[in-house]
């Protein structure tokens, strides 16, 4: 499918850029290719370069003290450049209504967040951003959504959770680090699941993939219910490292069930 959309203009009568993707769907580690069509505005402008990048809106938590001296927490959204490719850094004069095209390709990092599962868009505000570098112009952060589908090993984990009765509830990006993993980006993705009642001591589950060329760290955060199997509730982190060749959902489901059952119990055995 060809994906084509007019991107933003900066200022009155300024240049515009139109992006055509050869394919709107990609996997982590894959390559996005397409063509940019640049059109001059009503006045001549000096272009100092053109770049294309993958950007994401990421949630960052903070703490503050309220008027009563109590510590409170909140969050705000920051813009993060996940990857960027400079197409040209040569200065050129763009004449009024002048047009030209430029082909591009950009590699999507292995750790890029998943935005689509089985063709269903699950995460907004992650996508392709094309910039015309114009002196004194605003840096526009508009993005064209990019469908980043899971790798086979990631898809097997998602299928395993589905087979165990977990239901995907929300997906977001969090600023921060998960120690002891192969994480390189300054944020991580959380896929939050609700349980189907099989595990009596479990309130919910959060899944994070941290991926590189060698494999995938599967991090599970289990939110335990208080007062059933435990005197208190709380979170427990579990980590499973798998290779890209580990694509059998049944084997992964068996391992995950063993772990989750040991922490949260279950009402009926598989």
C-alpha cells in the first residue's frame, strides 16, 4: 500500500514536503524507503538540509511537593528522536513553486516500539517525520504513522500471552531504564494486559520487549493482588531472554505459565 500525506508547512507561503512510502509496514531492524517531493512556497527560501526520522512521544514521570508538603507524582510527554537519516546537508536556494524529488531509506532500530499487531494500530504518536531545515523556521514535530509490526519471536510471545488468557488493554512508552537488559534507547515500551481470571493472585501484567540483533529480553511486571496469596500486593519483575529463532508460541506459553503460576497461582491447570 502506498502511503501519501502532505506534511506541515512552516510560516506563511513557505515550502512543503510530501512523503510517499513504498510500504507503510515494517519490522524492527527493517528499512523504510520512499520518495520526498519538495515544493517551494510563494517566496524563495534557503534550505540548509533535509532529513527524515522516526520520532515518538514518550511519557516521563516527575515528583513534586504539594501545598501540604506531601509528595505527589505526575507525568508529561516529551518528543524523542528514535532514529534519523540526513538526506542532504548541502545548502540550496529553493525558488518559488520549484519542485524536486528525493529518494530515501532509513533503518528502523531493532529496539523500535511496536505500533501495530496483526494489522491493528495499537500505538499513536510514533511515526515518520520529514524535516526541511530552513533558517529560523520552526522545528515541526508532526509525524506520519508508521506501522511497526512485531518480529517473529516477539509475535510468538504475544500469541503465548493471548493463549494464556491475557487481554491487551493499553500500550505506551515510558522514559527510563530497565537495569540488566539489552536496552539502548532512553525509553521502553509497556504493553499492559488484564487477566482473564486464570491466575487468582494476579491483578494485571505489563510486557516490555528489549531487542537487538542477538535476541529479545522479555520483561514481565506482575501486579499481584493483596489479600489472596499474599499479605500485601505489589509488583514482581520476571525476565526471559529468547533468541530470534524462538518462535514457538506453545513453548513460550508453557514457560510463562510456569513462572506466572509460581508467583500468582491459578484456578485451573493448563
